[in-house]
C-alpha cells in the first residue's frame, strides 16, 4: 500500500501502522512478513506484506481494507494497493531504523517476464549482494500488466548513497538485456522490515 499526504500527519499514521496494524496483520493465516517505509520530507508511506499464497493474500485484503483507512486517517490524501508475485526474493530477515530502501518501478512487455526474472536472479542479485551494505532484495512482478518493482534494502543511508552508481549501471544493463523501462526510483527510510522464510 502506497499512501501520500501532509508530512505533518505522517508520524501518527506510522505509529498506528507499526503498532495496531502490525499486530493485526501478523495474526492472519498465511502471513509471512511486513515492511514499513517512509519519506518524511515529502509525506509518503509505503507498506508491504508477504503471504504464503494468493488465497491468503486475497483474504487478508478483504479483512484489512476498512482497517487501513482508519490507520491512515487523517494523514492520507491518496492511497493505492497493488498485488505482486514474488518472482525472485531474498528479503531481509529483520531490519529496523537506520536501514534504507530503494524502490524502482519497471515496465516491460508481459512476454518478457521470464527474461526479466532470469536477469534479476542470475545477474542483478549477485552483483547487488556484492555491494557493501546490501541486506536484501526482491523482484515483484505483475505478469498480466507488464509491471514490476525492485526493492533493495541497505544497512544505512551512507551505503544506500554509495550504491547509486553501481545500481544505475545495473539498471542500464537491465534495459538492454531484459528490455525493461525504469519508470521511477524512490528512496525510503525503513521503520521496520522482515520476512520469515518458508519452513
């Protein structure tokens, strides 16, 4: 879920999401993990939840829809919910304040989904892992719409900044080899993030 609003109201929404929202979602069947990310200057709040399967995700969305509105009021002026398939996932086990997230939004021909997945798994992820401060990264895709997001968590803001040149080169290579277009890049402060691996 991606919400924007008045930065002055962001702290209350963060507190509500990190406490009541986190407790509620963690009790639902199929829950695997959650992340909360913010841009305090511009007034942006991003939450991500991970689920065992599509059924768990769909049922959680039905149960949480009204609760999300309560937690985000009166901060949010816009809110959007997207659903993604985790095509390649190496998310962080557990990180908290001090870490940072870079999020890239991509577009591609739906027929090239497997091409992008292979590039990220075999080329991009190993190179990201070699960079100082890398804590986790995932490629999430919408096969039908030809959309994807790449989220990479870094240990702190300094390593996030230091990685920019190397990651920019990777994006250029992805454009050529995986035929993707980068639509936007954003950077967020991590409030918390963690995913439990399958047993």
